[in-house]
């Protein structure tokens, strides 16, 4: 029975619904801009990671190493671009 | 009549009218020729619908050479205009259009196409694969690139070319300062071609990760394949930035948004920021495949294995990461603070370290080798000193405080040409000459090739060294003329002679193709250079399935070891081979892209809607199509192989 019940998938599904609801709350509840943005950023990245691992099976293929490596590289580049641009265009200006 | 006015060129001159006529006549002649020789069927079934990576590679190569010609003519016109003070060959407006076109054509349509040509032809052969991972997407990539290039070139005769530089900085490129549609061509043609590049990037990452011959571990891959892998990784992570920036720019121009405007909260400098977030990785996208080619060529013609393989791989990987951390060095003078400039100054200089490691590895490879001075080797040898000069001046430019002096002068122009020409053009010519026999079944004439090399090498130095001096003396880039008292005349005249030398070199290359096609021996065997890697283990010309039997690899130089160490490459029996079917969809879909692009340039919405619907329909058809490919039967393969063995022509 244990093997037959897709526990991971069900938990993943419920979690992704919950994340969506939390993100929606930013619109319906009255919170400050900063709090709202923090909530959105956190839920968005958790959601993306969840989808990648649970539903897109990133860890289950024989080349999961290169998939994760590519993902980390992508995250690194994205952070460098975002914070580098902020540095050059806003903070360091 | 009103309707046709928008297509008129804003600064018409007799040259432009002449070119219109010439283009029209050439087009008619080509179409008539194809019809007369009844080649439509051949063209359609063998080229327009092909998904074979080798043919796609050859189509990229032909396009790249055509674009090299186009960009080269632009360069000659610019150098002729500036060869004397106060010259009036070109007007200021024409000069602006020409340097913009020159830059865009050379980077996007010549250099990118050239590297993609060689990656397409060589990488699957080098890893022992039968094609790329997604052959039909590969065809789509090519046609997207091709249609983007054609759309951009059309601007010359219909509607007028963009004129705000290949960097197209806002606010200059915005509607207020560039009211003409030229910049729309830039935004949309690059978007279409860039989409093709992005698809290539993904395609080749998957190909290299998933389709290597058994036994070829990552650290056993040939260096050209390594450099292709990292290049495509850079493409996949850098091009989306360009895509987004171009989309925002397009919206500013067509739909009145305010991303890059000076008012209503727009931020014009954000364009420069995005452009270089993509742009600096882009220069490494161009130069890394070149590094790969040099590694292959230098080790083949030094008759020994590459010195420091591991450090070569590590330095490519380090370069690929640093490439994303330096972009601000392109606008040190835009007004950000000293802290920001210092940070990016340091990362910039750090790039010189892995690059230096590579240079030394090549030198050490040659150190104890038996050097053969073939044409590809000459380009590699010429590359080392010239590229080093370009690189060292790059480090000078990377010193932020000093860059206030150099920025936007001819000094910068000298720097980047002296890295890009040896780093891309030399490499591509070396690679083209090196792999030519595999592509076309005969070798290019060495004597004419050497003449071409010397013209190009000396021409490059003569064309660009003087710019260091006139640049330091204060000659600004992108200026169509200068007065005699400035004293730049002599340097620009020398530079013009250099440009003529380069032109002579290219003429010799074209002549060489003609001469060798006509007279060269076809009896060259499969491995005319006595090379080391798998692409030379195929037959010449390469059969469509590449390898009758998948090779088994257990070293970095499998072919060399099978020739001289007695290892067997092909251990299995010939079996049925599974190949992808040809398809006309990519070609047809990109015609819709072309039409949609044209509609967008002129804001002709009905045209855009119809073409977009066409694209959607084709996507829909593709999604529900079943295409399992086809099999070449073992019998047939055996027959082809036997014929090839006996056939020396
Ligand atoms: C040692 C390595 C290098 C260093 C330190 C370096 C540094 C720089 C710097 C600081 C600039 C901006 C200068 C200015 O605008 O005032 C620049 C411009 C440029 N570099 Fe390099 N560079 C290097 C290698 C390369 C390579 C390998 C390529 C191409 C294959 C390249 C292509 C360019 C281009 C195209 C520009 C000019 C872009 C423009 O403004 O139109 N560079 N380089
Ligand atoms: Cu740069």
C-alpha cells in the first residue's frame, strides 16, 4: 500500500496549492509593500523549486547531477545579474 | 501612394538605387537559374527541408561568408570615407547607417553564424553521434537566423537602415531621437535571429550531454566539443537577457511604453546595462569556439597531444563564469560611483588570467612538437601575438580611471578588432580550411591559402594598429570625418591600406574556393591531415548517418590511438540505423516569422496578425504530428560502406 500511494506527489500538490494561496493573500490582505514583496519572492522561489524537483523529476534521472549543476549555475547567474544591475544602476550610482 | 511612402529610404543616394537594381536583378537571375536548371525539387528536398546537421552547418557557413562580404564592404566604405580629412564620399547620416549595419552584420550574422556552422558540422562527428539531439529544431534555428538576417538586410533598400550603432543605446535609439523605422528593423530582426540562437544553445547542450559515444566521459571530450558545450551554456544564459531587452525596446518604440525613455519614470541607461549583461558573455560566446578550434589545430599540426588538457578545460569554465561578472566595464563613464567601477575593474582584469593560461598551454604544445606550417596552423600562429596585443589593451581599458581617457575613442576600436579578428575570424578561417575536406571532399589549395593568410594578417595589423595612436590622440569613434589640423590623416590613411589588404585576402579566399573546387584532387582519403579526433574517423564525404557503427572511445584521442596504438574503434556489427525525417515546417514557419517581422517594423497590424496565426497553426500541427523517423537498413548501410571503400574517384 505504502509503495502504491504517491505520497510525495500528493504532498507536493497540496504544498503548491498552499503556496499559491499565500501568494494571492498579498493581493487580498492589506500589507506593506516590503512585506508583500518578501512573501511573493519567497513563495515564488519555493514554488519553482518544488515544481522542478517533485513534478519535473529533476533528481530522478541518471544525469541529475548535470541538471542540478545547470540549475545552480543558472541561479548564480541570475543573482549576479539582478544584484549587479541594482549595484550599478541604483545603489552605486 | 501614401502607403508606399513609408518604404522609401530616408537618405537615398545613387549607390542605394544602384544596389536596389542590383539586388532585384540578382534575385531574378537566381530564381530564373533555379527554374531553368530544374533545381527547385533538389533545393527543396535536399536543402530547404533538411534536418541533417552537416547540411545545416554548410548552410550556416555559406550565409556567414555572404554576411562577411556584406560587412566587409561596409568596412571598406567607412575606411575609404575616413582615409582623408574632410572627405565627402559619405554623408554623416549614411556613415551612421553603415557603421551600425557593419557591427550588427559582423557580430550577429557573420560571427555567430560562423561558429554555429562549425559547431553544427563538427560537434556531432566529434562525439560519435548521428545527429544533434533535436534535428528538426536545429533546422528551425537555422531558418530563424536566416530570416532574421534577411529581414535586417532588407532595411538597406526598404525603409532605411538603423543608425544608432550596433549597441543601439537609448535614448538615441528611442522614438524621439530616431523617429525613423530603421531601429525597428534592429529590434525585430535580432529578436528573430536570437530566438534561433537560443534554440541552438539548448539543442547543443543536450546533444553534448546525452549523445556522446560510449566511453567518452566529459573529461575525454575533444576541446572543440568542450568549448562548444560551454559556449552553448553561455548562449542559454545570456541570450534571454537580450530577448527581454529587445522586447522592452520594441514596446517602447511601437507601443509607447517607457522602459528606456527619459521621462515618465523610464531609465535609458538600463538598456546599456541589459545590452552588456548579454554583450560581454557574447564576446566569449564568440571567442570560446575559436579557442576550441585552435586547440584542435595546434595539436594536430604539432603532431602531439594538447599540453595541459585539464587546465584548458578549467580555464574555459572559469572564463564562462567570469564572463557574467564584468559587463559594467563597457560603461565605466556613465556616472556610477568609484566603488562599482572598482569592483568591475577587478573582475575584468581577472579574466586575463585564465586566458593567459590558455595561451601558455598552446605555446607549450608547440614547444616540443614537430610543427607543420599548414594554412590552419598559420592562422593559429598569427592569432597568438595579435590576440595578445588585443588582450593587453583590454586590460588597459579595464582600468576604470584610465578608461575615461580611452572610452569611445579609436583606441577602443583597435582593442576589440584586435581580439575579435584573430579570436573569431582567424579561427573560423582556420577551422573552415581544416574541416573543408570533410565538408566538401577536397582540400583548399595551400599556396593560395598562405597568400590569403599573409594578406589578412598584415592587413589586420596595418588596419588597426594606427588606431591606437589616433585614439590616444583623441580621435573619437563613429565620427564620419575630422579636420586636417587634427593630424589624424596619416593614421587613417594607413588604416585604409590595411583594410585593402584584408579585402585582398578575402578575394584570395574566394578565388581559392573556386580554384580548388575546379582543380584539387578528390582522392584525399578520410583523414588528410593525419588528425587525432573522431570526426576524421568517418568516411569522406560523410554519409548521412555519419558512423556506420557507433565508435567505442577510451581515450582523448581515439582516432590517433586507433591508428598508432592498434586500438579498435568500431567493434560492433552494422545494424539498422534510425534517422530523423526531413521536414518543410521549419522553413515555412520562418517565412511567417519574416512576414510578421516585416509587419511589425512598419506597424502593419493585419500582416502581423495573419503571419502570427500562421505560426500558431504550424505549432499546433507540430504538436499533434506523429513522426517516428525512418530506418536505413543494415543491408543498405553495408552497401554504401563497401562502395565508399572501393571508390577513390
Ligand atoms: C583579456 C580580455 C579582455 C579584456 C580585459 C577586455 C576589456 C574590454 C573593455 C574594458 C572594454 C570597454 C572599453 C570602453 O568602452 O572604453 C572592451 C570593449 C570591447 N571588447 Fe574587450 N576585453 C577583453 C577581451 C575581449 C574579447 C575576447 C572580445 C571578443 C572576442 C572583446 C570584444 C570587445 C568588444 C566588441 C568591445 C567593444 C564594444 C563596443 O563598445 O562597441 N574583448 N573590452
Ligand atoms: Cu566586455
